[in-house]
């Protein structure tokens, strides 16, 4: 084997289940004696990476050497190679795979019986079926073959349990899944049975196998164990919990990372543990990033074993639920199919706080559908007596843009509630509605600081040179630092000599360090180098 070929095989080892490319290459070299045939066939291990790739190719090649290799492959330690040999023979002979399998199991000598029965058990389990189910279509010998397999169930169990504890982690989950299907037992019960009589120091292997099966079944190890737990299992379950607790401690560090990608990865991993990770998922529900919060909410729904919308409805209406928690559940609900009816139900529930109802209305643009009828849906909420509900409806006008929505935004700019006006200004900025620039400038004189700040912020998007003077006046005279910060930021965007002069004065005289910082950044953006 050349160094380059060895590198390719090494990099692809373990892929596609079984022993991967290296296992494929080893078994191909072992069973094919003819050098020319070996050269032609074994190269498939590199291109496909499947342990049985070469076997299936042999079935398409006539001759004694190919037949001898197929027969030899029935003794391979990898069940996929053995099963591949049977499948290749079935295709070559024009028979069903189950028929060839049944003949082999029924006729195999006693010394090879366990290997044949194990192959049948794994081939059936790999398709989610019992051995009897796989062999029922094998003709007259199917029943006898299935009975022979079942008579060796203890040996099959022992062989698969050994793989559950294998050093190669890639083998463990498949072995556990196959054993559970063969025995007709839940994977958690199989793991607990395998742990009996084995040392606690080896528990990491079955814990890893159960995680792998949970991933493939779309569930969590926590749910699998809690569903199966009986009082007599307490000691063994506690041993598994100890392993998973170590995993959770490592994931907690990921939740505290400044990198959103790392936090999202940590939450995704937490979902594998289900109820065991409830505390960590609840913590992630308060993350600053909406993507992390949504992922945590989905994880909490999974651990409760309920549909997302049902879990969200319960959590939103739970006693003591905070607005932050409700907002997170509404945000994740808005990404689910059919979210509009759910959000409207929450928005119309007058028993809920106005903040919650407004958040529900505001999430409607994130739902699929709506389109031209969105404004009709929002109209009642634009007239709601609660200001925070009206504000949510105004924010929902951002998408889609419509003439009716523009009229509603213009009316909202004159609303008596500052929350509604702020929402309208934000949407005006988002939609770059240049025609509302003068209205935004006028609101720089509002009695409400939140409105003045929003107005200055909106002018960053729709302001023009003639709006620099009122913004400079706001920067110089407004008593609220947050408003002055917004004005300084917008002046740094609009630019011009008057803006630069106002920013220089703010840098030199403003008592607030944040205002000074933003003024400095604005001057730098305009090409100045302030001291």
C-alpha cells in the first residue's frame, strides 16, 4: 500500500458505519486471493468507504476466484461483509436475500452457527425488523432458520454486548440498536442489563452507546432512562447519570462562551440529555441571542415530550412566567409551521399581560403566510385599548410593506402612548420611509425621552443634510444621555461641517463618557483625528 493510499484510507476510516475504508481494505485483501482481481476490486474501499463495497462488486464478476472470495467473506468479523456476501450471492443466483440467508443459517455447521445467526439478527435489526419477520418470506426453510437464530439468543446477546463496550465508539450505538431490536426491548433496558455484573469504570461505553441511539431515534437519554426506570434499577441509573453529569459540566462552559456559535452548539448538545439538562436549557432560554433562545425552547419542549406549540402555550400561561421567558417561547413558536393561529390566540387572550399580548402580535411577521391579508389581521390590535398591544401591532406592520400599513404608521406617530410612537419610528427607519423624516424631526421635541431617542435613531436611516441642525441642537441641549448618544451616532452618519462641529463640542464638553465615546467615533468616521 502506498503512503498516499494509506492516508486516504486513514482519513476515511470509520465512515458509513462498520469498519470504514480501512476495514474494507483489510477484509478485501484477506479474502481475495487473486492479485489481479484484488487490484480491481479493493480500490472501491477508497471511493465508497463502505466495508462491504468490494463484496457487492464481486457478485457481478464471474469466475472461481470471485466465488471463492464470496464464500470466504462469510467468515469475516464484520457482519456487513458477511451480509454483503449473501446479498451478492442472492443477486447472482436470482434469489431473494432472505432465502439465501435462511439457507445459510439452516445449513451452517455448528461451529459457525453463532456467526451465521448473529448475521441474521443484525441484518434484520438494521431494517428495524425481527429475525422472524425478515425470514418469513424465505420459503419453507425460513421458519427453521428463525428458530435456530432464536435458540442462540444468549450467544447473540453476549456478542452484541461486547460491541456495546467496544473501544471503537462508532460501533457501540449500532450494536445497541441491533440488540434492542433483536430482543424486542427498549435500548435503555438493554443497556441496564448489559451493565449488570460489569465494573463501574466501564460505564462510559454504554452511556455513549445510549446517546448514539437516542440521537438516531430523535429522543434523549434522559427520557429513555426515566421511561424505563424501575426501583431496582436505581443504582445502575445513578451510574449513568454520573457519566452524563460530567458531560453537562463541560457543556455549561459552552453556555458561558462569548461566541454565539459555541453557545448554540452547547444547547444542541444539551438537547441530547433531555430532562437531565433541564436546568441548563432553562438558563439558555435567557440567552441574549434569539437563535440560542429558540434552540433552548425546542429542547425544553422535547424533554417534556409534548408538541412545541403545546409546550409554548403552557409555559406562556404558567404562574410566575416572566416576560423574558414568554418572549422566548413566542419567538420560537413564530418559527414553527402554523404559528399565526397560535400567536393570534395569545394576542387575543385578555387574561394575559399587555406586554405578552403585544409580543405575540409583534411576532406575526415571522410566521409564514399572511401576505396581503396581514393588515386585516392586525387592524383590531392597532385599535386595542392597551398601548403595548398597539405597539406590537405597529411593529408587525414592518412586513409586508403596504399602503394601508403606511397610513397606520402615520397615525401611530401621533399616538398618545410613547411605546406606540417608538414602535412606529422604528418601522419607519426599517422601511426607509423618507416621507416621514419631518415627522421624525418634530418628535425630537417630544416630552418622552424614549420617543426622542427613537427619533434620533430613525433619522440615521432617513435623515438628510437639513436635519443636521436639529440633531446638533438635541446633542447640545437634551438632558438624557441616551438621547444624546443616539443624536451623536446619527450625526456621525449624516456628516458635514456642522455635524463635525457638534461632535467636537460634545467630545470636549459633554459630561457623559458614553456620549464622548460615540462623538469620537463619529469624528473618526468623518475623517477627523480627535485628541
